[in-house]
C-alpha cells in the first residue's frame, strides 16, 4: 500500500508519476490508498489529480486536499474556473488517519 503526496500541476513529473502508479497498480505491484495534493492552490491541484486518475482508469483511488505547504505565494491555476462545484474532495487531514487506522501494521 502507498499514499502519494503530489504538487501536480507545477511540473509534468507528477503526471508521469501517476501514470507509473496506474501501471504498477495494474501489475499488482502497488496498491494506492490515496493521493494527496499539496502546495497552494491545493484544492485546484486535487481536482487536477482527480481528473488525471480518472482518465487513467483509477476512479477508486481517493484524492484529498492537502496543505498549502507553507507557501505564502499566491499561485493561480485556471484548470477548473467555472467547475469548482463539480468535484467536492475531502481533506487529507480527515482521510489519512482513517486509512492508516484501517491498514495492516507496518504496511503503508
């Protein structure tokens, strides 16, 4: 099992990582428990991660909104300007404790 933390949307490497994650899941090598989008604007990054995972055939992998990473910079992403209401994603601070509690000891 693995939990992925990502700042998707900043560079292309995070999308590549999710593609590799999808391949490894299909090969039964990794079991992704969640993807957490961090770094401001973390809500937009989470929406982007959700869309990427859905397009890779991983709609069952939860996506959560993480922290702003301590960033004081105002970063704007305009991926979903008019569609913010379409993807209501949970916060990682809510989901991660539940995932860790339900996981086998020393498995994550």
